[in-house]
C-alpha cells in the first residue's frame, strides 16, 4: 500500500492481487520463487556492513541488527521485479475486470459476512464504512490469501542497496528494524511482498509505524497473523487519519444517484464518476484513480449493488470486452490457453494469439482484431 506511485503496482501489479499478471507483488501460499530467496552477493554484504553503522546511529540495537540480518540476504528477484514494472497502466475497464471480478465480489461478500461484527465495530470507532475496509482488504491481498512470504528485511535491504530508490527503501528498512525492535513480530514472521508491503492490507513499514493498531488487545500490532483484526483496524485507522468523513459515500457513477462531487472520466468514452473527499482519502492509500474507483466500486458491490451501468468503448484494436472474452474462449476451445476469459488480454492471451496466428500461417503479432475473432468462429 501507499506511495505506490513509485511502484505503479497497480492492479497493475500488486494491487491486483490475484490477477496473475506479470508484476504481482504478493505471493501468498505458493512457494517462494528461487530468485526471492537470499543469494550470496559480496557487494550487498559490504553495503549491509556499512548500513549497520548508520542504523546503530539511529537507535537500532546490535542485537536487533544481528537477529534481523541472521537469515536475511540479497534477493535478485526483487530487483528484476522492480525494474520490470509495466510503464503503461491498464485501462480502467481492464483494471476493474480484475479488481472487481465476480470472484473478488463473491469472496468479499463472504468475508464481509464472516467478519461482520469486527467490521461494524471498526466502522463505529473510525467512521470508515465496513464495506470500504473489506474492499481494501480484497484488493491488497485477496482477503488475506496473498499476503506475501518474502522476507521484508531482505527485500528492503536489497532495494536500498541496489539504489535506484535507495533512500526510500533505506527508510523502509530502518522502519522495519524498529518494528522488530518493538517486538511486534519476529524476523522470520515479518514477511510481505518483494517491495516490503506487509500483511493483509499491505502496509509498508513506515505506514505500519504511523498507523498500525493492536485491535485484539494482545499487546502486539500483528498484521501478519491469520487473524485479520489488527490489519483491518489498521486500515480503518489509516483511512480515518487520511481525512475520511463518516457517513459520506466515496462517489458513484454519474447519472445513477451519485453524490455531488468532482466529475472524473478516467477512460475516454467510458463511464463518468462523481467523487467526494473520501475518494481522495482512498488515494492516500494508493495514489491512483483506478485504484480508488476499484475500492469504491468493490465496496458497493460487496454491499449488494450491481455492476456499473455505463459501457466502455472498443479498445485500440476495435474489440469490446465482450469481443475479448469471446476471443479468449474460442482460443481456449482450440487449445490455445489464455489463462481464463476475463476480457483482459494480458501476456498469456497475447502468447495464445501469437501461437494461433502461427498455426494459421499468419505473422505472430499477438494482437487481437475483429478479423482474427471472425476466423475463430
Ligand atoms: Ca494484536
């Protein structure tokens, strides 16, 4: 979460926990890939030795440093993922296809029901709607299923050492060490995304220090455990302190009982939204209009609302979402695996299109078209 503009995680990547995209930042119960396990690196070791002096001067004890770095190390995969984040962002339509998928809505409704008591208590205490808290949880970690299992000390130290955003990540590393020093979590349990976002709602370490809450009263602010209550309370705390106004909607689709607000149209030809100051509070979590609309719309859906009323225009290749879904279904039926039929033509779909084009003697462009769709009928 947070300061994602540096990451363009976006459903882009992270945020689309569960999207299966190339830049996922959360890993969940699947085994760690080898490149996110510590690898010997002399340059990293020298950097850590120097860093320990700087950390000590900022109040980190030797025993904290020793235990934190005992099993930490250089993660080549953090650097490649950081460098390979997509430059271009998804269209709002593609973003919402993933962020507010039928599965994410259904699981959101189930978790909203399961944790209704605590969510309602949080709404009463912090003023943030229970459905909004649930939606943030859904986008950040697929309701806790994909919290990330990368060592946070390894991830933040690797990215601090690599240096492209070294100052930012050294700050996160110092914050992570303070968390360990406070005794909220052990080094082995302090896991998260390859970029150091932690727990059910993917707090970066500095945000944890500023906003995390011990809700269940066990004396530790534990956002890593299976019990999501501290994480959900921490998210409500963060939104409340980001300017959330109790009882105000985030916004809505213009023409369909939206609250008064600033009008935005993130995708030309697509739906327009009227957004309030609570929309801007969501953007403090992740500074992206698509993300904030994703949270708001997912919250509405969890609360029982239906899909958006407006439609989006055809994409640059003349295909509507229905066309793209049909293209994926027909390719799959012919044995070219698109990894599902969500209407989002990602890397797997592009590879399937290329393989199909090759099979019919056409240049493998990986780009769909009406002609290609028609050829599959
Ligand atoms: Ca606790």
